[in-house]
C-alpha cells in the first residue's frame, strides 16, 4: 500500500472514529433527556436536533437518513393510528367498563383482582398496545383497587410488567414489535402464531412471581363494591376493535400494509366521536402524539449513525449464530442487557440489522429480550418511565430496590421460559 493510500485510510478511520464518538454522545444525550425530560420538554425537543447534527456533520449520509426514514415511516404511521384508536376507545368508556368488571368479579378478593388485572392488562397490551395499558389502564386499576379497599401495589406493578411482557403477541402490541415485524418477513397471522406460546408462558411466569412476591399485600382485606358501580359495555368500541384485528389479518394476507386497517379502525371511532361531539379534531391530533412520533423517527436516525460507524462490528461478535435453543437464549440475553443499557427501542434498532439475515427466529428472540428485559430497570423502556410518572401523579410509591428485586425474580424466569417456548413454536410451526 502506497504512502498516500495509507494516509487516506488513516484519515478515514479517524473520521469514522470521530463520527462514532459524536453519534454515541448524541444518543446518550437523547436517551437521558427522554428519561429526565428537563423542563417538561417532549422527547423530540432534543432528539430532532440530534438527528439534524448527525446528518449535517456527515456521521450519517443524507441518503442513508432518508432510507431509515422510509423504513420507519410505515411503522410510525401504524403507531399513530393505534394511539388514536386506544384513546378513542377510552372515550367510548372501554376502560371504565373494564374497571367496573374487575371490581365486580374480584368480589372483594385481592388475589382474584390480580387475576383480573393480569387478564385485562395482557389483552389490552396485545390488542391496543402497551401505551394503552400504561396510560389508560393504570389509572383505572388504581381506582378499582381503591374501590374495593385493596392495596394497590401488586396491581399497579402488574400494569408496568405486563405492558412489556404481554406485548409479545401481535405486531401491533409494541413499537418494537412493529419494527421486528417489518424485519422478520412474517405475515401477521404467522407472527401471532409463533409468539402465542411465548406470550402465554411469559405471563404465567410473571403471575407466579407476583403471587409469591406480593403475598402479604394480597392477603390483606378488601370488600366487594356496590352493585351500582357496574358500567355499560361499549359494544361499538369492542366491535370496532374486533373489526380492526380482522383487518390486520386480511391486509397481511393480501400483502397490504396493516397500518391501513389500524387507520380504518381509528377513522370509524373518530367519525362517531366527532358526530356525537365527544371529541374534536385537535384532540385526535393530540392523541396521535406527534412529538413522540418525531422522537421515534429522530432516534432511529441517530441510532443508525451509531450502527454505521462501528457498533455493528463491535456487537457482531456477541451475536450467536443459528436458531437452536442455546442460540436463541443468547440472542434474547444480549437483547435484554442492551435494552437495560440504552433502552429497548434503540436496542431493537441496533440488533435487527444484525440478526435479520439469520431468519425470523433470531428476530423474534431479540424481540423476547427487548420486551421482557426492560422489567429489570426503570430505564429499560419508555413505557416504564411513563408508568412511573402516572404512579406519582396518583400519589403512589415506586421504590427502586423493590422494583429491582421484583425484576430480578421475574425477568430471568419469564425470559428463559419464553425463549424455550419460542424454540418449541419454531420447531413445530416452522418459520425459523
């Protein structure tokens, strides 16, 4: 190699190193601000300028940034539609009816209430996304526990754990799922079929841990609520959600982006709410959480800059090959650790390009890790951070050591069993 070529190579390496340092520093800044939210700023206030900086400095090329935006665009549109759908379901009374059902069927028994919370949170997370469980169900659970005089701690902790763990089932259950779904090459029904057993097993493992961990709280007394507390069933909202789920299956089978089905469901509920003057166009726009959508897009560009400038090479040696049980466990463990270090959304953005070539099984193993793993720390997922704010707003207490002890018991058990269940599903159904 000539002197000029060697000098050019050295300069390229230096530039790449500087680009990686800049990208990592900006990613850390974005994540810290998303956790702390200084001055109450939306996450996008820091993330969008950070994305502009990595593009402007050449840490990521404009063409690559456009490609990343194009890849995330349908996912973000899907997320916006689901957020609007969940908010409109709340306005239709779906969550109030759920709270009344939980209080009535719990019959003053805290252990039975925990079962109802697990069922409700698991279904709502799977169908309407984890954001619905954190933002809309958690306050209902607080009110339900107060209504029957039960200690709220087991039930409020169930909301945050299940917002992560119970989001394994459908592509719409979590933003990480939407990203993995796009990378897996699976149909909507195939994804759900492969994840059904891991979903059930992980929830069962969480429930067993909760029953033991919160035994004292669950043994405390409670009382049955008045019969007059029953709420009417929001039939139209339930029918719309059911139709939307059917639309996911049909659009996936026809090769149409399922985001259109989510948008159709949101439009149906929005039209009814507007006609009855229960909402306004501005309220619907707020429900779509445009600043958060901008944050997701900007975060994706910053993470891609980190990956392109060397992180993919650094992590490449840690990614096990194959889709046997040991390899799947290794992938899930790496994903879980990374989720707790840099948050689950950046973790899945980093790991998907590295694991997608190994097939759908590897992608789904990463998903198990980034969905269950965040229950170990506060910073593991944005949903947990949001849940903490909601708990504090209701004068609830979240103790760091208690949260961590619960996570140390629940995460390894549910992660291990879910991965084995995934391997069994892949073996029986194929698709790995």
